[in-house]
């Protein structure tokens, strides 16, 4: 029996206007004024997290720049300089209030925790790089490599993160239990450097192992590796949403929680009964996995869904 299909739209958040008109939320915000402030703040913030982060950094810098001259020329600054030898015109001094301010603003904007750490690390990294004074070509090279590696993370919400060898071995055992010597057609979506597909192709030469990756640099590395090792694995550059899942027997994914609902919608709609969908670390919300495999105590779990 198939698990219930989960519509991707069911997990999308309501618009700000709808939430403001919700009687339940209105009562909550009356009881909790901070909730109304947060909602109003989110109403004028950009939808993209990176746009929110850039806006918060700019707002903080503008506020710091507006008050810094007055503080530097104040009597308080003169006393600190005379008594303690502390100069307030140092950019390192103003880094502290900037970090505190962006932390407060990112928390008020309800940004994910890891974005708050980026807010703290980004200005510190900028100042350190200014002190080191590296050639411009170093920054250009870093930008090109990062762009090619992470490419469309701001749209796909799936960062580059390679899987572990223990996960590859667990996938091999799962395929052996599922089909034995029967050939399978397996697709790794978000295949990265091709580790999983290349390993499984060596272990199960009777299977057709494919990988699809949207970022050009990992795809190029995986394609070169397949050519170098004379593997039958085919790596495609593109979006998994444009791939036909109906011809597949097994789909493996190591993506992120943000896209699991969309992936499951496509999997449950297109894959045939008896086929497998395997997600490393991230389960599908509101759908019970047929099996949960723990490859090792310190590695991500594998959530196995039988269609």
C-alpha cells in the first residue's frame, strides 16, 4: 500500500497578508506583542535569505556609521583614550557593536541559526582579508570556484555536502537485499562528486547507475572521474525535476529538509509500486519510512520509502 502523497503546496507558508488576517494569529499577537513586531518585520523583508542577510548587514553598517563620528568625538572617547589608551576610531572596536546588532536583527527576522553565525563571521573575515592584503586574483579565483561549486544554492536550497563511505556501503547492502542479482536502474539526485554512484557501479556492475547534479563544478569532477575509471555511470548536468522517474527502480537523495516535500511529491507521483526512495539524513515530513537504517553511530540515517 502506498504512503499518502504529500503535496508540496501543503507545506508552504501562508503569505504575510493571510497571516495578519488569521483570527487565531491575531489573538496570539495581541497576547504577545513581540509576535506582532516579528510579523511586521518579516512583512518587509525580502523572501530570499541571502537578500535578508545583505539587507541586515547594510542596515547595521548604516546605523554604526551614523553614530560612530559622534561617539569618537565625545568626551567619553577622550577619557578612554587618555585613561586607558583605548582608541574608538579603530575599525576593530566598532566590529563588536556591529556583530551584536546584526545578531539581534537576524534573530528578529527569524533567520535560521546558521545564518546568524554567517552574520558574525562575515565582517570578521572581511577585516582579516583586508589586513592580509592578498592579490585580487586570489579573490576572483575563490569567487569563481565558489560559484561553480554552489551555483544555485539560493534557489535550490541544497548546499554541497558529500556523503560518507559508510553510507555508500549501507546503500550497497540495501540494494543487495532489495534485488539480489537482478539489475536495477538507480539515480542519485544531487550526485555531487559522484561518490555514491561510482562506488555502487563498482559493487554492482549489472546495474545502471546515474547521477544528476545542478552545480557545474561537482558535475565536471564526477564526469571526469567516471571517464578516468572507465565507469558506465552517466552523470547529467541539470535539475532532477526535469528527469522522468518512471523508468527508475531506486532514487537516492542527500539534499536538505527544505526540498524533501517537493522530492517526495515527484517520487510518489512518478515511480512504480515496489520501487525505493532512499533519503540520507533527512526524512519526508508526515510520511512514515518503511525502514530506517543506521550505517554507524556517527553517520546520518538512511530513510527508506517503499512505493
